[in-house]
C-alpha cells in the first residue's frame, strides 16, 4: 500500500502523518486533487486508527424539527419555508411533547432538535421546548439549535451569546449540533445564503459555547459551487478554532442534495467526492476526535465504506429526518440498532453505542 501512496505522489504527506506532523493547507489541496482515492483513504485510515482504534460509533437518537419557517431561505435548502408558504409548519410545545412521548418505549439517549430562523417566535418558546422535553424524559441529552439559531436566540433574548447559552443550558440544552456552518467563504455565503450568520459569526458562537463547557459539532456542506480551496479554508478555520478551545466533538461533511432547492440544476455528489471529503477531513482535522459519515445523506452503503476512509461514526437511528429528505434523499427514515451493528461489524470495526459525548453505552 505504501508503494502505491508513493506512486500517487503522496509520500511526503504519508511521512508527515506517520510522524504525527500536521499537514499544511497545500497538502490538503493536493489530497483533494489526487485521483488516487485509495491512497488518500489509506492516509485517513491511519489517522482514524491512531485516534479511535477499532471503534465505530453510533447513537440511539431522535430528530425533531420544531419548525421549517425561516427568514434566511438559503438557496441550497429545501427545508426552510417563508411564513406564508402553504408548506410552512410550526410545532406547539404540546406537539413536540407528543413526539417525545411517542418514543418513550425506545432507548433514545439523544434528541437532536433544530429548526429555521423564525421571524416571530419569542425566546421563551425555545426555553419552554427544552424544559418540556427534560420534564418528559429527564435523562435524555438535548443536542439542539445550530450556532446560527443560537445567534438568533441571543438577539431575541437581548443578551450576549454567552449569557443566552447559560439560560439555554439551565433549561436543558446539553450540546450544539454542527449545522449552519455551510462553507465559511464569504463568496459562497453571498451566492448561496446571504441572509445567514457569517462564517466568523458561526465560529464565534461555537467558541463561546466551548468556553462555557458546551461541546459542539461542525459541518461543511459540499458538492455545490465551492472550490477545493474554499473547502480547505473551511477546514483550516475549524482546525484553528479547535486549537483554541478543544470543544468540537465531531466533524460531519454534508453531501449537497439539490432536489427542490434553488440550486436544483446541480448534480448530486459522487461516491468519490463523498469519500474524499471524509478522508481529507480526517487527515486535516488532526485535533478533531471524531469524523462522522452521516448515513442519511450518503446512504448506509457509503457510510459503511467510509469506515475505511477516515470515519469512525455513522450517526444513529435518527427516524423522521426532514431536511435531507425534502431535498431528495432516497435513504430510509430510520435504521435499527441491529442494522447499524451489522453495518459496522461487516466493515471490520467494533460497534460502540455511544452517548452524545461519546461515553460508551454498549460495545457489541
Ligand atoms: O445546516 C441544508 C444542511 C444541515 C441541504 O451535528 C443540506 O451531528 C444537504 O447539520 N443538502 C442540517 N445538506 C443537518 C446537520 C446535521 C445532521 C446530522 C448530524 C449533525 C450533527 C448535524 O443540513 C444544515 C445545512 O448545512 N443542508 N440543505 C441540502 N439540500
């Protein structure tokens, strides 16, 4: 394999990775440009193995999207709707409570809850949702509200972000998911999501959360109009932020789904690109503990293969995923523990059911 890496012209990067030396921006660009997928995967696999051994993680989670009403209306998004759209919805506290109660007989350990930037729900709506969920299911970890929503909630609360987060934590917030990062590049944001919080703003919210002891994830939406350089700049900004705070848990590359979006003329991502994004991220983000292959977006088969290309996590049971399915995902809505365990075992890894903070619940 190492002679193949050498033939692929990546020997210098192999040597850096072997000696645990950080790879540069230019190295990252070369990895993205290389047509030698197996060579890039070999490097990523080395890093994965060093950090996570044989473990491959999954979680028993439930997704709740409390509202799709959004003032940002990003061009890549099929989920967000204007308030007056006939497809707009907004759950009451009782409706969210019903969703939680419906699954009380299942061993859900995490509720993943995100929505849009709603024009007029008050701050109390959000704290009430957290409190309600915790009242019904006190042990559950609530991973909710992207950094973009948190910035919006701070404006609603009329408080700085750190104080807002403290209020949300007191109401039951356990950690923050990785959405809303998209691509930090101002060029991409202007072309695809000009109303959205800036990349710097997103990073500032994440770092503020970390300073308060809240863990967060990070994502990158790839496969639309971004360049390789813009991808690496995004990863570089995340790597620098992680050097500062150490508060990121996982990085999740999100494969762009064009259907029903304002960018519907673009194609879906290729298998090559899906694996490359995971593998390059694993090599570049040497300070991120976990790289997640989100099976909902790339399909369970690709997520399985991804476990040999740098990923050590496949997300979880999910159920009722809306954001990707509105944009044309053909994957199922849910996977069972048995299916996830089989997928991971077949890939030669040890399935580990985890809590949100990667505490081990059960090793299979
Ligand atoms: O922020 C929107 C992206 C994100 C599309 O933290 C799209 O563990 C693809 O962030 N095609 C929400 N992606 C999902 C998300 C997430 C999912 C699973 C786990 C975690 C985690 C985070 O989905 C949005 C946006 O970046 N998105 N539209 C689309 N058409």
